[in-house]
C-alpha cells in the first residue's frame, strides 16, 4: 500500500498503454520470482485443476478427430498444442495426460501430438523440464518446451526437438491454450462518450522511495491517471480489421472505457501464419464476452499486492477480429466468475460436429467456472458434508489432489462409520488421484495422504507403497518414519519397524509414543 503522505512521482506521462514499460516490468517480476510465484502467492487453482484440463483435452481431441476425418493426410503430421504463459506447469501436465488418455480410449494413440509448455521466464521452463511428472511424456516426445514472449512475435524454438515453429512450418492447425495470459500482454485503452472515440493516455505514478532510476521496484504501489484524447481519424492501428472494431464500439457505446488486447490480436495474426492461417485457441480469463457488457465501464488496471497487474480481457474484440478474418468463436452464456472461450481462424466451428458437441458440453453446459464455483462452496462447507457428497465431488473433480488434501482429514473422520461401497470406491480411485500428483516445492504431498487413507482402513501393504512413493517428496520427516514404522509392524516386519521408529525418535526425541514403540520392539525382538 502506498503511504498517502509520500510524494508521488509520475515515472511515465501521457503514454499509450501498449508502449508503457509496465509490460516489461511485469515480465521482470515473473522472471525474478520464478516458480516461487506459485507457492502460496499467485492463486492458480482455478485454471490449473484436472477438471479444466479435461475440458480442454476433450475439445482438443474431438477437434483432432474431426480434422483428420476431413483431412486424412493430417494423420501423417504432428498436431502442435502450445500453451502460453504456462506458469507452474500443472495445467499442462494434467492436459497432456488427459489428451493421451482420450486418444488412447478413441484408439487414436498413433496420432502425433506434441504439447509445448512455454513461458516468458526461463525459470519456469527450467522447472518443467526437470519435473518428475513430465519425464515419461518428454521421453516419448509428447512434451516439449520453449521460452517464449508473446509480445515478441518470433518463431517458437522447441528445446527438446531442437526445431523452430515458424510461419509455414506446420501442416495441421496450431492449437493454442492460454489461461490468465492474454490479459498479461499489451493492451491499449480507449473511451467513448457522446459519439466520440478517445484514446486514453496514461500517467503512472508511485511514491518517491519506490523508484530506482525512474523504475518502480514494487508494482503494487503504482497508481494510474487517465487522459482522454479524441481520435478524429478512422485509422488508428492502420489495420482495417482492428480499426473496424474501434468503429463498431464508437457507434455502439453510450459512455464507457474499454481495452483493445492488441498484443493478443497481433500474436494470433502471427501464429496463424505457422499453419496456413488455421488455428484453434482455447482460453480462460476474467473479462467481457458480450458487446453490451462493455458499455458503462470505467478504466481499470488492477495492481496486485504480490507485485504484478491484470485487467479484464476484452474477449469480444478478439472474437470480432477472428470473425472479421473468416474465423469463428464460441462464448459461454455469461455467468459469475471467469470465462472460457474458443476462437478459431481459417474455419468455422459449425463444420466440425464432434468439436461443436464437446464445446457445448465443456464450455456451455458445465464449464470450468461452474466446476470452480461448486468446488469453492464444497471446500468451504467440508465440515458439514457427508462422505457421499465428498466422494461425488472428488469424482467430478477428476480426482483432484488439491481437493483430496483439503478433505482428507474429514474423510478419515468419516471412515469409521463409512459403508464398504464408499471405502471400495475411494480405494479403487487412489491410483487416479496419485497419477494427478504434480510436485510443487513447500506444498503438501498427496501420495503421503493416500498412504494415510490406506493406513486408516488397515490396508498396510498399500499404505507402505504410498508412503514409499511419497518419500522422495516429503523427505526425512517424523510422520513419514513413524507411520511407516506402524505399517511395517502390522505386516510383521518388526526389525524394519524398529529402524523407522528409531529414525522418527532421532527427529522428535520428545515423542513418548515413539519411545514406547522402540522399547516394546526391542524387547519383543530380543525375546525371540
Ligand atoms: C497470470 S499468470 C497465468 C499462469 C497460468 N497460465 C495460470 O492460469 O495460472 C501469467 C503467466 O504468463 C507469463 N507471461 C507474462 N507475460 C508474458 C509474455 N509477454 N509472454 C509470455 N508469457 C508471459 C508469466 O510468466 C506467467 O506465467
């Protein structure tokens, strides 16, 4: 928070937003914090859970199927799926996993796909490259990586395959994912009032002690003032397609401010040239989809306390841009929360039947935002939920570790009175839950909690298996050794149990329980 008594200095004056240094400063922020940005700092569950990943995978695989049906030659060539601004990489992992499972189920495992995880910061890309969950996909050539700045409009250099995706190199349409991303690249701001169109020029200010050589060190302490300047000419961008969107807004709006996601539009224009002007984009963000929702708004850039900024994305302008250039789009009926949308260039969605059905099912009928809204309420109400409701939500979530970790204590409490069907159902799906584990530093490990579940239902061999799987991630902890000791005792391995209790005692010498176990086992082992 800025101190109101501090002297404010304008470090940028009367600047067009897309030309502001703020975009570069935001990239520097991500570069500085790297993967730490995702450890209890920037919330990312909403766009990085197995449900949203399944939705994207369903739409993508149906598109691939339809495309091959119409273009049999396509089967001989790779489908590149590029995720921009992949953040911590968890969405990418869930998505390529779901795509492979769906292709397998559809007997299409021979289709060549390559999922490319990209981010502007090398630190994130380095993190994915060595991530244990991704290694088997990397080995099979199903996953690749690139450091990529969407504002650069340069070829995408794949770090594993050592090839470049660039204009004219792809046979099949490029498939693009970008969540909470298109609002992170350059925008311009405008206003309409009394039939006039104005560009908004911006002054960015901050307190004096937040500036080093006229550069703010903490973006959360930046404030902004807007100055409207009438645009009299019909040509602003020198691009008929984008200028026609400004013209439409000028003729439609009564009194509003809006943004043009110029970075997103320009990069789509460039990326579609990779694959003969054909491209499919699936994206989720906060923003405005419908024309009427863009009227009567004030300009707004949100500076977040964790050090970067975001805006509401003008989905409508991207849709107009795609439509004007012969493409298409699908918006969900507006509902509270984030919005998911599908855009395409070079073809119409209605020409692809399975794709259309999948878009309807996963974007309109029950979409990522519906899942998230329900998930949030379920998480808040866990204490009053019965086991049946928790199991149904786990199933709806596609066995999401994040929800299981929230619910595991409650599940263990409810196991005492649970029926055998519920216990069977949970046990049966533990492997799915485990396969969704994506390691993040300083975060809980679901593999250990699965061990606790099996331990609680007295399936000691299974509990030991999961405690063992958790060990590389949880390290040498009291809980690990103590629980492992208990399970080893129950499967009759007393000597190994003793060793584990001794390790536990080394870590927590105050534990009376551990001491008793050591004494008891030493006695029983020496009695033999
Ligand atoms: C708000 S985060 C979203 C991360 C993730 N997609 C999610 O849904 O949580 C924005 C991501 O975009 C990346 N980013 C920011 N500016 C970028 C740019 N110009 N080009 C490519 N990536 C960028 C950041 O490093 C960050 O990972």
